[in-house]
């Protein structure tokens, strides 16, 4: 029996709400339609502020919780209109919400986007709060997408890595073991910043020039500062063993300012070096190629998949790898994470585990999420 699900995802870059409509029959998933709904400028500003500790946080969070839900509902309604469907055609929405804190070392994570209000506004059951059960079992609560990547992209006999370049970069290592099994040999983790520092530094120096360095063009016009790169790469997170996850709470502009204290680098050269930080931190944490049966494949998704200079630098650091977009595997890079949360919603409905303990460090597999009926 074919069922339709909607996945809603907004990442740490806050560059829009990805709304993805998928049909699923058994283990087969097909993206039927998708769109990116832009955040209103004032809401995006509020959310950026909430990601940094400040005053009156609980009140501001309560208001933002409802605003996020309303924007998620607008995105859902636009998606249904685009597809020519009604709420009755959708089994459930999988809503990741908007992360405003991720503190695995303290045992908590917080995503807002009032799921009860979202269900009421759309007339569709909502599955949300995917991370907290994994954390209750001692896990990091992230990344959650490797199980989805395993289900869709793994191929026996091939070492594949799926790299998501959002605000934070994360990898899913799919060893393609011949004996298969649920999550057999799969692991993954956050490698560190992808776009979060690049976007923040760009906005600081281009207050009226958009929210990010489109196509990486500003970074491409700068010069790499090797001494700064090595200083940034000395951050202890990069050498920490997995399981591990991180967020914009760790890799902040305040941290960057501290590393830049006493220097006078041109802002564009810092941007170029932040691009290198993303690439080098990823390359240094990829699995060793010793004994790989075939040339390993790195498939890229997320907003950074459109940053040609960044991808060219990463490719130069990985001469033994074949780099390509997840589009080559049948799923456009912009819609992978949204589709993942539609898939996780189906896993919840079917009472099937959605996490991989080898990835998150949880004590066991678990059904993830909570249901908010319409």
C-alpha cells in the first residue's frame, strides 16, 4: 500500500524551510514534489538571536515556537497546493523543528516549532521530537540521517560516504558489507562547521548583501591564511572520537573572534580560510582507504552542494575519492534531509527504530518521535 508523508526540515543555516512530499511503498521511497519556503526576515533574525544565550529567553522562545509552527504550516500548505493534494492524502508530517540548542555533553537538545499547533493548522498528524529518545538512551541525538542514508544509498561491495553540507557538516559512512543487516557497519558523526561560520562571517561584513556567500564567490576572491587554518583546526572537537555531534553553539563568531585576536587579516581572507576549515576538517575525518575494494564514493547533499569553489577544494584534498551529488543516486541534494524526516515519520508510524546506536552512541535502537494527532 502506497502512503504519502511530508518531511519538514530547517537547519542551522536558517536558509529556508525544506518541505518534501514523498510516497512510500514498503522500503521504496519516491520524492513527488518539494519546495523551499523562505523564512520571513524578522523570524530568521529572532531565531538567530535565540541560538545565542541572552535575556528573556523563555518568553522569546515561546513566541518563536508558535511562529515556527505557523511558517511550517504555510510551507506545508504551499506544498500540497503544488502537488494538487489535500491533507487527507497525507499519512503524517515528519517535522524536525528548528534547533536552537544542542548540548549533548549536558544531555539535552531543543527544537522548536509547536507540533500541536502545526497539526491543528494543517489538519495532518505530526510526528516530531525525534532526538530526545536517543538522548534519553545516552546518545548524542544526532546525526539521525545515517539510518536513512543506509536504507536509500548503500550498495553491497561499495564504500560510500554521504556528506551533508548544512550549517554543520555530517557524514554517513556506508561500508556496503555483503552480509547486510540493519545498519551493519554503518557509522557517522558531525565533522564540524560547514556553512555556519561562512554564513555568519559573510553577514557581518555584508549587512545588506544577503544572508550567505552565494556560490562561494567572496571566499574564492580571498587568499588562504595557512597559519590561521592550522590554528582553527586545533579545536579539540576535530580530534575527538565518535560518536560526536555539535552545533553552532560551539563554532560561533565569538570563538572565531578569539582566534583572530591580535591579527589583522583581511575579512575576505578569513572567509577563504573558513572555507578551507570546512574542507580540511572533513577530509581529515573521512575513513582511511586502506583495503577499500573499489574507489570510494563521496556523495554530497545540503546547501553546500551548490558551492563550487568549496567542492573543488574538497576534491583536491581527496584525490582517491569519486565526488558526486546525491542527484546521481536519484535524490536531489536540496531534498535529502527533508525526505529523511518523512522517512523517520513512517518509521514511527510503523513502530520501527529510527536511530543507529553505532552512530549516536545510544544504548539501543529506539522508535524516535512523538505523535501529535490532528
